C-alpha cells in the first residue's frame, strides 16, 4: 500500500480573505465558496471558524512590574535626537514659509 502524501497548507492571502468575507456576506455556503476559490470545503470551514474565534491578547502587551523596564536614554542619544528634531522642525518651517510666500 502506498503512503499518503501530506499536502502543504496554502497560506490565505489578504485578497482571499476579503473574497471569503464577501462570499459569506452574499450568503454562499462553504461548498460554494470552496468551488469559487479553488480551496477544499474543510479549508474554508476552518478559516471561517478561525475568523469567528477571537485571538487572545498576549500578556506582554500590557506592562506589569515583571515585564516592564525603566525608560532611560543616555546623553549621546538625547543630543542626537534633539539635533534631528531641530533639523526636521527647521525644514518644516522653511517649507511652510516657502509655500506661504
């Protein structure tokens, strides 16, 4: 007996996701969507289910005492940022003055 070849999963592109949502909004079922998109019915059902299920927010998004670090800059970085900030401000003022004149 031959071994079953495991198929590589095809990633869903943003365009395909939009198309899937459009077909769902039009009332097509998973079989019809699968035929239109060239995907298996199971893949379409899985993606619809995945879209319905909210993804958990990682704990690292919200700082806590354990995962937060104190913010600090050394003097060389502060000086560099101040110079760049001044240059950008001067450039913006020059462009504005040129436009107004």
